[in-house]
C-alpha cells in the first residue's frame, strides 16, 4: 500500500495553479477543504444539475 | 428526480436515527476531494430495528429499484442481505450496500469512520479518508485506481489544514 507523505511544500501563493505530478489540482482541493462538508455536497449538486441540464438540452429529439 | 439532493437525504436519514456509513465518492466529497458523483452509497446496519427506520425513509422518498421496470420497492429481506440494493429515490439515486470490499459490513467499518455534523446539528458517520483510499486500493478496478491520485492528494492537503 502506498503511503502518503506530507513532504510536499505548500505553495507560496494560494491563488496560483498548483498541479502535482499526477495532474491533480491541489488549489482545487484546498478550495474544497475551506468549505463545510455540506457546502461540498452543494457544489456537487450544482455541478451535476448543470451537467444534466446541458445533456437534456442536447438530447436528440425523437421523430414523429 | 429533477436534481440530486445529497445533503437533504443525509438529513432525512440522520433525523430518523438510521445507522449508516457514507462510503465511496460521496465520502470523498465530504472529506473535501474535488470529485463528482451521481449517487449516494451507504453501508447500513443490518438489524431489524435499523432496517425498519431505513425503510420508513425509503418509503417517504418513493424508493424503487433503479433498473427494474416494474418499479419494485425495497423490502426488509432485501436490506437484510449483504448485497447491493441500487435504488432511485425522489432526492438522489441511493445505493444501500449490505457489505463492501472483502465482506465488510457496518460493524466492521464503524471504527474506521469519522462523525460529521450537519447543519441541523445531527451527525452522520462517513468512512475515513485513509479507509476509503484502502478500499479503492483493494478493489483495484480501473475506476477505483483512477480515483486514487485525487483522494491521496486530498488526504495530504487535509493534513496541512490547521
């Protein structure tokens, strides 16, 4: 099992993009960690709702 | 279901003292991982009293089996089994899992959870981030492996938070 180390230095400027060696956006994680657990869920709800709305708008219409 | 309402269903379950553990990617979201998911996965305690409480909530939310065209509703015998009940409710798609991983049920997992308090003041149990990472490592399916970098990074970042 891989262990997680905390040896990675924190970025000097929290507003700058901070992409790690796996392509993970660390700034995005820090933004999520700044929210409460329920606020994190609301983010997902908003994202899913927006994505589903776009999908529904672009569904092929059935021919009559 | 017009819009997934994860927080509301957790409030409803907590308000009835239903014993459950949030697992899978919703647990990741609750721990701060910037990921998304379309359903809520829980491992529920499989005792008659708890299943009665869970069934009351499921009934209020018009829960039916997601992939059953007949609209079959979950029963006590279904929820007592160690299997996975994939349900659709009026709030969100809900997977009630009797066991996960290598045969782990509620009692096996409860020591590896954290309690999170909701706005209502009620608390819910969520699989800890290290335990979630472990379940993903053990499952090792492509979708589990794909989630690992962001979950590991979230764990690392959460250790920096004072």
